[in-house]
C-alpha cells in the first residue's frame, strides 16, 4: 500500500473514532451559505468548512490537482469527490473539533454517496437556503471578493449545475425527513432569526408540566 493510501486510511480511522456531528449546508450559489455559517459559528460553536474554500486553497497551494480544480471551477463543474472528500476529512481531523457545518457539500449524488461510503457519517440534518435565481445573480454580481467564478457566464453555469445535480441531493434528504428549509431571500438578520430557531435546543413540553 502506498503512503497516500495509508494517510487516507488514517484520516478515515481518526474521524470514525470521533463520530463527529455534521450539518450539511446547501443552497444555490450566492444564497448566503457562507454568511449564515459565520453567524452559526459565533452563536452555536460549530466549525465551518466550506468545500469551495477548501478547493480554492488547494488550487492556490500549487497542488498537482490545481489546474484541474481551476478548470472545473471556471466552468462551474463539480470536482471529483475523491479530491473534495480528502480535503474535508483532513480539515475535520486537523481542526480537532467535533461539530461541523459542511458548506456546499454534497453538491451531487456522487459527492453524497462517496462521503457516506468513505466516512460512514450521516448528517444530523441538511440546512437548505432557498432563494430565487434573480436574487442569487444580483448578490453574486455585487459580492466583490475577487472570485474568478463570479461572472455572469459562470454564474449561469453554476445555477444550472445546482438545479440539475444539487437539488436532487436535497430531494434525497427531504425524503428522509432531514431537510430544514429556510427562505433565504429575506435580509441577512431575518434569515438568521429562522436559522436560530433550528439550532436552538428545544425545551421538552413535559418539562413545563413538572
Ligand atoms: N440575506 C441576504 N440578503 C442580501 N445579501 C446577502 C444575504 N446573504 C448574503 N448576502 C450577500 O450575498 C453574497 C453571497 O453570499 P455568500 O457568499 O454568503 O453566499 P454563498 O451561498 O456562500 O455563495 P457561494 O455558493 O457562491 O459560495 C455576499 O456578498 C453576501 O454579503
Ligand atoms: N462540493 C463541491 C463544492 C464546490 N465545488 C466547486 O467550487 C465552486 C465554488 O463553490 P462555492 O460553494 O464556494 O460556491 C463550485 O462552483 C464548484 O466548481 C465542487 O466542485 N464541489
Ligand atoms: Mg460560499
């Protein structure tokens, strides 16, 4: 067995031991996943891992996959799961934490099935930020963070990929009763009020009767 295979097995083993709590955060490009994750981190102590940010960092690190990642991102396409899952596993283990918001993953059926097969982790639930395309387009074109894929041509490709490949994943988790859907077209603070309700531990009704 090569050193890379051994390293991957070690990552898988470390994660399986920890049994981390995972929430998948999904929604169209520009729906506010990153914005709301930052707030959830502050209020509820999760660790935020954005698959897109990890891929951008990997691309910028000069890795052997750098050119492939850049080409896929510029086309709004989804990078093979093997690459993204390794980055996620490494980030989870290296963080030393056990409560994660995994933002922008799984983006397609391949991502979903491979993550489950490799890590054996089932998400606690899926947070889905639902927002109309015109609003997504407006937000991304105003984002100004220097992202190469924030141009109208790539935005439209990303939105098409979202409809064709990512929505079916959301439907898969809906059928399992795991989706918490939020109206993400509202202002940031209003969206976060709805998010807080989901993350705030529920007080059992029976507690009030005692
Ligand atoms: N509820 C909101 N109302 C208006 N603007 C918002 C809202 N939420 C986020 N934004 C703005 O929209 C832009 C996109 O937000 P953000 O980066 O959080 O989205 P994202 O879902 O992570 O996008 P991507 O999938 O492209 O990474 C940012 O400029 C952000 O400030
Ligand atoms: N699971 C994923 C997530 C992202 N990508 C690629 O990164 C781009 C940007 O993602 P954001 O979440 O930061 O918008 C995305 O368009 C994909 O090209 C991926 O391949 N797999
Ligand atoms: Mg983001």
